[in-house]
């Protein structure tokens, strides 16, 4: 199970639990999960970083999607730099 899958399962579980019981339910869920598979201590940070990278990637797709005829050289260069950044981001979320 990936961190994304884990987060989605946890959110689905918490949707059906009253707010005052959610912290205990979250703790119990994660303890149960970790009894089968260890989680890295910073898994939530890594998950958030992946989300931020995905969000940036989606924004860059929109930025480079439309090209214009007779673009100045600086714009062609910028578009290429953005495509390189997209490749780095794509590799970080797969």
C-alpha cells in the first residue's frame, strides 16, 4: 500500500467517526497498520511533499501547454527549462 492509499483509507475511516473520537481512531488505525508494515517516521511529510510536487507539475503543464508562433528566444528557453523541471517533478511523484 502506498502512502497515498494509506492516507485515503484513513480519511475514509475518519469520515464516519465523530470528530471527538478521530484522534484515537487515527492512532489505532496507524498502530494496526504498523503491526503489519513499518512506516517511516516522516511518512506524512513525504506524502505532503509528493502532493506539492504533483500540484506544481499540474501548474507547469498548463504553463507550457500553449505555444505561440514567433516566440522570442527567452521564451523558448524558459519553456525548455520548465519542461526539464516537469521531468524532475514527474519522477518525484511516480
